[in-house]
C-alpha cells in the first residue's frame, strides 16, 4: 500500500500534463481546418521536371 503514495500523485500529474497539452493544442489552432491536412497528405506535390 505504500506504493499508492507514489502512484496516485504520479497518475494525477500525468493526467494534468495530458489535459494541459490538449488545451494548448486547442488554443494554438491545431483543429481549425481538418480537411486541409487530409488533402495535403494525398496531393501530388512533386513537380515534374521537363525532359532535357
């Protein structure tokens, strides 16, 4: 039972870090335009070089 003294605060601390990271991502606009990232992943960005 002594290990609970370490594990409970550790779990609460890690949960708080995760929550703060999620709130930071919301404030920084990570979820503003979700379709753009999907189209960028499948878009053909390579420029074809003309034959020399």
